[in-house]
C-alpha cells in the first residue's frame, strides 16, 4: 500500500490550514466557504484576533504590530497604495497586504483569516490578562507558532488520520489477498459505494467468486477508499504531546508526511 505522492504534500511552516470536514484528496483543493458536511465548512477560519490586523502607516514607514494572542507582524508601506508584511509564515508579502487610499497616513490591513499560515496552536495560561481561569475563556489562551523543537510532534498530530488510514488499508490488503478463489466476495463503504451492484465508486463490486479479476477490483478500490470520518484537523488548544515519529513538513488529511519529499511510514 503506502503513500500516494499524487495527493501532494504541504509545508507546515507556511501552508497550515485548519480543516473541519475536508472530503477531497488533493492538497489545496478544499475551500473556506464550501460545506464539507451539512453546514460544516471544509476549512475553518483562522481566529480574527490573531490573523487580522490593521495599522495606521505613512509612506516608507515600517510598523510592528502585535495581536492579542501575541503574534507579531511587521508592516511596511512601500508606495501610496501598496504595502508588504512579514509574519505568520509570510516574508515581505505584498499580495495579502492591502492599503487605503488618500492623503497622509493610510490604513494597512493584513487579513489571514482565510489564508494558509505557519502552523500554530494555543496554550492555556491562567495568568494572562482578563483570564478568569476557566478553559472556556478565550482570554486564557496564548497563540504559539510551532517552533523547531516542536515540529516533529506537531507533524505527527497533523498526520494522525492519514497514518491510521494507511495502517487500516495495509492490514485489510494483507488479510484479503490470500483468500481462495472458492470464496464469493463483495465490498461496500459507509460513506460511498453503498450498494452491491456495481454502484458509483465501487469499482465493480458485484457479488462474485474471488478470482483474479475480483481480487484486482477490490484491491484497487481499497487503495482509494475515502476516510471521510477522519477529516477533523482542527485548531490545537493544548501543547502537542512528547513522542517520537515522522519529521517536519506535514500533511493535509490524505497527503504524505514528508521532509524533502521522503515519506514517513505509517
């Protein structure tokens, strides 16, 4: 079984996106304003308090602004109607930085609420200003960008569902591969391929003896089975645990966890 490089990879140093119910295989194909299930969006917005910032700025001026969660942005007005910024995984970016028109000082805006950013999590701190000490008070959480020492653990957490899916597929592949041809066999899934008469997404699952053709159909289908229930990769509210495993540069749901394109193992 193993990984399918065609799904693509994503670099968590600048392309982390919080997913609620992303049901697509390709990295980057999910949307912030598209429902993945019922009224649940495929992607969740980054919190406004830390990923939306406005500053008053004059031409050729650089201002460093810090969000309530502690995320620092450096914003530079580069021309009458242009600005650039550095922060949250971006360096001297001009495409996301916008600026009002007019005389004298202008308002520069950086809006990353629906943009990929550097991987982050929130750490509970009861000593933060205005914190009432309960875990439901958002004033008690400090934003943390994932640092080098934490990258491995964070990537493992981010790839959890992918690794579990691969392990399940590999085990099923081994278990069914040696079935004799005297067995009559078919297959089904809970979220698609819901009938036994060669339905959509079933790769011809009609009830037949488990000969070479049936075996090939089943194993091809098993390789592409969709784990829709294993899609939640929401924002992290605690420090990732300490354990060893695959290295940095993580994955989006069903894509490989890689470092310079070397796949980790499930």
